[in-house]
C-alpha cells in the first residue's frame, strides 16, 4: 500500500505570488492549483482610498478577515464598517458588493474564496510587484473597462460601474 498523503503547504512571510490589482497589493498564499480547487487564500493590502469596484459572483463564497485597519463594505443589502478583527462573508448567489478603505492608513485583509478560482482572475489582470509595493490603479478607459468586464465574466464575475451603489440609493 502506498502512502499518498500530501505534505503541508508552507509559505514564508514574503512567499507567494504578489500582484498589483487595481492599485492594491495581493499576495496569493495558496491557490486552487495547490488545493485541488477547494479554496484559495489571498493576503490583501489596501491603500487609503482604494479597494475593488462593485462586482458579483454566483458560484463562490468570498470571506474577509480584517487583520488591521478598516474598510467600508457595501452590498445591495446595505453597508458595514469592518474594522480590525471583523469578519465578512459574501455568500455565493450574486449579491453585488465591494469594499473601500476610507481611512488614511493601509488596511490589511485576509481573503478566502471557496471554491478557488478568484486568484486566477487576479493573476490575469494583475501585475507582479514586490512585497508591500503599490502601483497606481490603471486608467479606466472605455476600452479597458470592456476588457476588465470580459475577463471578469470568464472567471465567473460581473463588474459594475463604480457608481453602482450611488444609483441604488437614488431609487
């Protein structure tokens, strides 16, 4: 009988693939390739004024543990200020959501996605960077927005206009 147990996955403090994604710094700690698609975990550094725009996904859970700092989480169900020690779960099913760092210091989040796959989207749209490095967010031209929306769709997501929640409040 052969022993087919997998070895533990270990990542050092500077390990993992590090990407600049929309001006944020995302370090992929474990990918779906390493977990047979079960989950992925991403260490996120979100500078002041930054965070992903409104988006949705129907086929995976996305959770955030706020290690340090604070972000405002917005969804179709309302808003929540998530500060150090807070935990947020975005359920599968397609609720539109986003988060933004509205403070003057970097927010540090640990994101887990079940099942994995979101990290592949980040790999496709992100740019490799050094640890703790930040690139300016890319310009959002009509062409780049269309490309981002097509890439997001390929990875099971829908990207909405930045003012999506402003329009929700007007109703």
